[in-house]
């Protein structure tokens, strides 16, 4: 699904506000590397008023952002891992490189991995210059 946002707004607060995070929430970040969009990260932190916590954080979180690239491993396994400390109502976002960029992951692969992890893809849109965001929701089954 293409973004209707102005490309200059892509990684700013306007884009981050589309993720649904709110002030005071703890958001855990997985898959950080030097290719992530730092403006988007900063906008998420500005929205929540807290720094993103890393993969080693072991307390309950309100949301997860997972930066994922082709070749990073098994996405279904990664999704199961990110759910371990996520609050039942927590938000899960998978950030993948846009089509045509090295490391792009197809939407069908995201959907298949989400289903395996007990989730489903609910929306996808452009979130930054090189990245798309896919929201994953709980299928309603107990974890």
C-alpha cells in the first residue's frame, strides 16, 4: 500500500504518529543496524517521551519495532521472540526495506511469518525513505 504522506514528512513526527504509540509507553527495538532510519527512531522516542529499549530488555513493553531484512533469519521465530515481554495489548510493527532495495522482504513472507507466530498483518504503509511499516495484530487467541 503506498503512502499518501509527503515524502519530506516520511521519517518525521507525522510518520511516527501513524504508529499509534503514545506518551509514556515503553517500546522495544529489535534488529537495529547502521541502516535503520535514525529520524524515525528519534520521532518514536519524541512521541513516547522515552528512549527505545534494546533486545535485552526483560520487563513488560507496550510496543515493539522490528527492523527486518532479507537474510536476517527466520521471521516467524523473531516474531515469537518479540512477543515474550510484550503487553497483551501491545503494538507490533515490522519495518522492512521498500521494494527495489537490497534486503527487501515481500509482504507474503511477512504474512506467513505472522500467521505462524499467531499474528496477522493489518496494515502496511511507507514510513521512511527506505522503509515500509507493517502492523501486526493478535489473532485473538491466548498466548
